């Protein structure tokens, strides 16, 4: 019996300029076609399919599936197109939590106007250990449904705390809302969109819900185009290089936003397979995709997939946390404009894009483009040889710099060069040992779409319970693998071909119950001939028809009729701010914060957080919301505080990762403060300070004071961040922590009036915090005015100055790290890439290390003692503790250790990174700032030096010069005599 002939697959990439199509049979290219993308996308896809089938000389019936990648959905958001975006209602299953940080607050103004419809809070959500915060309340959900109906909003998002770990409440709430709202309403769950990280998952879910109507009609149009092939299945490519059934992609268009770069990388890997399969070749493989306007560069993993982005990403100014490839873009393409600037030749950043064949010199036009520099057309002979040489040199320089940023290994890389614009790239690139230009390089993106696989993923938090942590994690990983495989098979994956491509185990810090986050992802080949993939356009529309009758096909004539169509700009700037001339608003002893001040404080608190204390984003959003509601947030001058003033020390204790999912409500900290007031028989107070200025607690102190209509005092108890409550300047003098209180904001509170000592008080508070869900508001013994003036000087002013320095450098296109070090008398220890991270949790703290290597042999570090081949090892316990230079074959040398402040910054923009963000491939700079003298005394080193963390290291302070330590200045000292500048009241470009 003759063997079955493998069926064919069509891969299509619908870009902004061209629509590319390719036909594959068992990974062999039978034909390809490139055509301009049409205004009517369906017509362009139909044409591409028709032409590629002709070129491959096959019968349409032999095509089993069509796999399409598209940028249409992300473009709709970037363009802020009102015809394609709907208003959204958000229902949070949160109980008392998250109410301080409402939805939509941090959206760019135009997008917020287009998308914000309604938001409501109802009972529900889970704790980190899986126990319910509260049960669902059906009556509350029905009440919200009534409000949604009254506002004529048809797109609804349900988001529950810890829903990625347990989606049951979200699913039940969706069912209740759908039944109450009836047909025509589109209700979706957040757990299907993003990972843990409540606000970021919510933002991604809002974008998704707003796009769903448009996505259904675009993908229905694709389905109409594919129907001409007969019984052919349609799949849409996703951000991670895998596939989704067309109907699922129409439900979750946000998953498709970054599929283009992923498809290019996957296609390049296949086309260059024979030239990259030498396992003994340890060189890093990069994919460089040069289009008409931009060049995308990414590192290719051994799996043939691009490395994924490790941090939060912004889409059109909206912060999200879904998985996208870690791609570096530069404004360089075949259509990039070439200009003679007299002193130099510039390339781009603008491009003629799709008009290359009309406007460029090689095609008879008058515009000099990058493509003209390499064209052999006689019309390009008018270009001066010197201009050609200089311009090609500028192209090489820009590409070499970009490649060096993406590389994660020392030595020369191997580059796979693809894309129609790649003809402008020379055969020799510095830092590249081999350039591969595979056959069919022009349509690598369509090839990548054609070879897309099916995936399944699990992201959950587990608590060991009766098992040991190791046993529980092992069992959880195996269970997650099985569930991920089950999800992959259900989506159409071939069980025989499924492989695990990602396992991530991240201990939850600051908890004592061993809670650990488990992420597992698998991929498998698509089952050939699978009937379930057959879907009609009507299936994809799912009963959601256009809002007005139309006789055209589903993707044509698509327009909302309830308001006029508008388009915004993805680079919209509401108000430009001259950061250098900006002055804070100071009235007497009060400093009234603006939105710009909050941004400065966010980066500054991150630097002083030395790697931990939690990402302040939720509290930043809450502060932002208060300012936009016309409320004041104030900081009081420290050195004029009266002796008898009462100051409360407040903030959060617990796990920063829990803080990012169980977003604080309104009462955690205020309840803890009230507990201390009662325990001390105080009836009122004057100011609030944070236990530490680093990270989230700086912002939580601002919020706590604001909620009591008080001011925050310009100081803290540490002048940096430390992991333990007793590591403060007060405890250096043995001042008791108690009376102290912790509270969960849901009427549960513990007050500790006595303790054996401060270490015992810490243990009592930490255990109570874990019982309250591993996160609680905290307040310790009050401070009186005479003591408050002796605490670390001007802590908020210091954080503000650091953030201002970073922002000012960004605005002036200067190196923010160089400026920061100059202003703070700091030292650059190392610049490199993270190549490994180890973590473990003991006694509620995350301990581990991160290892960095230099970018390349040619790189130089400001620390001129660093030589090629050396690496830097940072040990941490929630905060960074020490930085040791490691020499191949030699003994390591400590460059810095606590109590000096060791901070890891994003190399490109100076943004501080926390230990939870340390991941392979991140490009960073490591700096050290001098500790205040109180921490370098014998007692200070005993409690906050290396010995306090079990490190056998002798402390030697860091400094850029031999000058004495200079305490931070207050904003009053810097600006009190100058008039403040008008503070911006809405988001700005920085």
C-alpha cells in the first residue's frame, strides 16, 4: 500500500507593508509569494493564497491548514482607532483588596477615553495558599450586570486575585454575568490572558476585550479567504511562536500582538537549520530581520524559539505582563531615508516603506534610500561614491551596536540574516563570526507561521503543606507538566510530539510557608487532518454580528456607528515637560507632590531598594489616582518638626510577589496604625514615615498619610532597604519595635504590646503576616519629633533627586548611569549580561545569587580593574548583599558589600531592577553607593554589615573619591527660594 503523501501547509504573514505567503510540505518550500498589503485585508490574503498555490503547482485540496500571523490588532491599539476599540467594563473579584489602585488609571489619556466604561468590586479572590479571600456573591454580580446594561457596555472583563492559580471563581462569575446580561454581551476571564501580576494582567485583559469585536471580524475575513481551498483549517500565530485555532485567536487577539518577530525567528531557524545544527558550535545564534522600515534582532534559543522578554512590557503606553519575544528594534530598513548632513551621513529613522518602488532612485524616483546604496540599477550611478561609503558605514555601525546589545555571550555570534531589506547589510559585521543568508530569506516570517506548533502552559503558586519544599515542588512540576500537556492536546497538539520547553521555579520571598511559583510550558506538532480545526466564519463570529447590517463580507465595511471614527498617535504627548527647569511645589514646610514627582520617586525608591522591597507600581497607581481626583499628597520638612510631634511608622511587610497579585486595598496599613494608636493610648498623630525608603513602602507611607489627611515626613528608619524589621537606625540604639501591629485590611489584626527583644518581635510579626496571607499592613512603635529629626536626613528628597537625575539624563539623551554616579559619588562596579540566577527560600527570605558576564571582549567597564573574561557574582537575601569579581582560575575579589548600596540597573535607561526581575540575558549595570555613616559604625556593621547575613567578608567602603560622606539635601534646600513650575496633570513623555 503506498505511503500517504504529506499534506501541505500555507503560512501567511500580514504586515503593514507586504503580505507574504509560502507553501510547505514536510518543511520543504514548494512556493512563495510577496504582495502589497491591501486596505481590505481579506482581498490581500485571498490574492496571496491564489498566487502561492499557482506557483507551487499544487491542487488546493492538498492544503490541510493555513496559518496566519498579523499585526492588525496591535496596530489598532497603537493607532488608537475608535472604529476598532470598544469600551470595557471591569469586574474585580477582590473582596477588600485592590481598591486603592482602580483600573484604567495609568492608561494614556486617549486610550483611557476610548476604553474606560465601568469598573466594580465584588467579593471573591484567593490567597497565595489557595484559600478563598471570600466566596462569590451572586447578588453583587447581578447588581454589576444591571449597571453594565444601563451604560450600554458590551465588553466585560472579570479578574480575580490569584485566578491563574485557580480560575474557578472567574469562570463562575463569568457564567453568572453572561446569564444575567443575556446574548450580545462579551464576558471574558483574565486568567486566559496573563500570568500572575494583577494590574498588568488586568491591563492586558482590557486591551483584549476592547479588541475582540474587531478581531472576530478580521479573522472571519481570513476564514472566508481560506474557504476557497475547501476543507482547510485556519490557525493564527501567537506571541510565543505557537498556534491558536482561529476562533480562540478571535477571543484573545492580545496573544497575537508580537507574533511577527517570533515568526521571523522561527522561520529563520528552519531555513538555516543545516548551517546551525553543529552541536559543538557554542556560538550564540542571532536572527536579524531587516524590513522596509525597521530591523528586529533577537537571540535564538536551542529550541528554535526566540528568547522571551523577562520584564513587564508596555504596549501603546499600557503596562502588561503577557509573554512576548525579547526583540531589539532599530529604525533601519531598505526604505530608510539617507541624508547628507554635511558633517555626517544619517540613515532614517523615517522610511518610505511601501512606496519604495515609486519613490526611490533605483525605481525612477528622487528619494535616496538605503536600498539605493546597494542597487545595481544604472539610475543609482548618480549617487556619490563617498556618500555610498559613508552611508553603508553608518548602517554597519548602527547594526553592530544593536547586535552587541542583544548578545548574551562573549565572542563572535552567528547571525541568520532574513527579510527583504537585508540586502543592505554587508558581509562583514563586527562581533559576528558567520553570516547566514538562507534560501527564501525574503519570506522567513511566513515560513515561521507555517511551522507554528500548538502549546499548553500552566502558571500557579503552590504551598508545600505536609510535604517538604523539595517534594512539593517536584510533585507540583510533574502535575503542571501533565496539565500543560492536556491543554496542548485539547488545542490540537500531537501528544507524541509534545516537549517541555520551559520550566520556571520562583520561590515567593518574605513568606515562611514555602510558597513557590511554578511555570511550565510545552509545545507539540499540530495533529494532521484534525477535523476540530474546521471552523466557519460564523463559528468565529460566535453570534457577535456587526452593529449594523452589511452586505459585505465580515471583514469589510466594518465600522462602529455609535460615534465618529478617530485615530490617535502611539507617541501622543499631552504635555512636554522641561525636566531641567521643573521645580517642585513647596509651600512653607509642605511639599505638594505632582505626577512628575511620583515618577522621580518611583525610580529613586527602586535604587535605594537595592534589589528588593517590592515593585511600587500598585502604590504608584493609587497615588496617581489620588492626584487625578484633585487630592493632595504632601511631604513635610524634617528639620522643623516640633519636639512633641507624633510620627507613626507604617508600611507593608510580607512577600513582594504577593503584593503584585493581591493588590492592597484601603485599610491594611491604616488598620495597623489604628492598632498602635490604641496600644499606646494615643488619639492622634502628626506625620507618617516608612520603615524603609526603598521600594513599595515609600509609596505606601505616602498613601497612609494621605488617607488620614496627614503628611509624610521627609525621612525613614533605614536610608535604604533591609530585609528585617529590626534592621533600622532606631534598633541600633535598642529602641523597641513594640508596640506593633499587623493587619490584613479585612478586619483581621494582631497587636504585639511586648516582646523579649526586637528579634522576637520580628518573629511574632512575620508569623502573623504569613497567617494573614503572607502580606499585611504594618505599624511599629511611634517616634516623637525630637527623635524624628535625628533619623536619616531627607530620605524622600534623596529618592526624588536620584529619580530626577535618571529622568533628566533620559530626556537629554545622556547615559543615566553616568549622571547618577556623578551626582551620588557612586561607583560603577560592572556592566554585563545576566547568565545565571539561583534562588532558594529559607525562613521566609529569598537567598541566592546572580552571575554576570561582560558584553564582549572589547567592552570596557568604568572599573578599570575589570578585565576581559571576568565575571561578577552578586549574593542577595531579598536585597543585594555583596558583589564579587570572579577571575578565571583565580580567587574572587569583593568589589562592594553591605551596608553600601548595591543596585542593578537596566543598562539602556537606568531603571532599577529587583531580584525577582533578574533573569537570563538581561543587560545591566551594577553600581554601588556609599552607606550613611551610621551603618559603618561597629554597631551598624554588626546589624547591617556582611556578618549580619553570614558572609565572611571584611567591609571596605566604596567611594568615587576620598571626600567625606555628604548627607542628602532636602528639596527645601534645593528649591525653596525658587518659584515652582506648573506641574503636569496628565501622563507625559520622559
